[in-house]
């Protein structure tokens, strides 16, 4: 049983901030910023490809509610929402979840670096993805 499933089952403690029938949100124990929250499904799915559409919808709606809570209750002007999908992308817990990271002007966090495509690269990738 994964760590998140143990939290859902009540076997491990968590600072829960939102819960409904299908989802749970709690504070990350190693936050990027104060208020960094994780939103998970109660059912176990390893990644985005495994999750049912019903549970994905519930996860998205819960993520929206938790984001609003962060803005309202912590007075943050915005947040980053992200999900690392599979270990190569940085997923440490094999249970689908979204990170909500509160942001403040000048907080020093850097978003992803930008790359530039070479001539014809975008066209080639688009062809592969639409073939």
C-alpha cells in the first residue's frame, strides 16, 4: 500500500485541508512554499493514464476548490498547479496527485526553462502526434 493510500486509510497522519467522497487534500510535509498542498484521489491510480474519467473529474474539481481555499484563506494571489506523471518526470509517490504551490510576487521560485525548436522540429513532432 502506498503512502497516500495509508493516509486515506487513516494509517498515517496528515494535515487534511479538504475532503469529499472521492478526494483528499492535505499539506505537503516537504513544502516548496508555505501552504503547499497535495490533492489526491482516494482510490489508487498510479498516473494520469490509469485514472477513470469520473475520478479525474472529481480530482480536478477538488483541485479547483483547494486552489480557491489557498487564495481566500492564505491571501495568496496565485499558485502553481502541477503533477509529475511517472518517475522519469519526478513522480516520487506512485499515486496520482496534484501539487498546489502558493505563490507571491518576488518569492524567488523559477518556472520551467524555455527551449527553442530547431527548423522543422515542431512540424515533425506535430506529425508524429497526429498520425
